C-alpha cells in the first residue's frame, strides 16, 4: 500500500500535468487580418493569454506570441547571454527590441504593430499555429509553403532528432 506522502506527490504531479495540458498551445487556425492590423486569437487560447501577452519577431519570418509569464522567462534567459558575442547580441536584439505587449479588445482581437506585420509579410489571410509554449503567426501562403517543405523532409528530420 502506498504511503500518504507518495500519494500526495503523485497527486501533485497529476495536477501539474493537467495544468500543462490546459495551458499548452496546439493546432492550426486560419484567421483574417483586418485593415487596422487586428487579428482574432483563437477562443480556446484567450483565457491563457488574458493575463497579458507579448508579440515579437520570430524565426522563419513569422511572429511569436507568448504569455507574459513565458515572455518574462525567455527575456531573462536572453538577458543572461554573453554580450561579448555578436550572434547573441543580434538574437537578443531581434527578440527583445521587436517585442510589443498586446491587449485584447472585446472581440478577442489583438493589434499587430505595422513593423511586425511587415517583418512577417502578413497579408489578409494568416495562420496561427500553436507550438506548446507559444503561438506563431504566419502569412497563410508562407505557412503552407513552409509546412509542405517540412512535411516532405519529415522522415529525415525525425531521424536526425532521434540521434540527439
């Protein structure tokens, strides 16, 4: 029979797992960007982001959208990178200087600043992709091109990751 302490630890682990599942971002969602640069965030993610969100330049010409908590954790890590290295300075500048806090309107939309829309080449149709701890915002054509290329190489990618 399990000790009460062991049961308590197991219970806490289950609660943490449920919390992780509740707060993870997954899936692909098609949306439209309006003329004012507003985009609706998928309803299922709004409660997670209601505590604040930050959008910034991402990699592969998309935008990253983080909860304020995730953003703060990432920003701390970036601030600890050695400033003596050009690549770390460049990456920190890309992420930190490009960041903007965003607020939700009554319809669950955020405004993407023009400089970020331009960076990501966002047109009218966009895709919001969930990647566990962040959302990525892509131009629909760019996303489809990226996804098709990645899907064709998926076996090679999986094999390479298996070696890690």
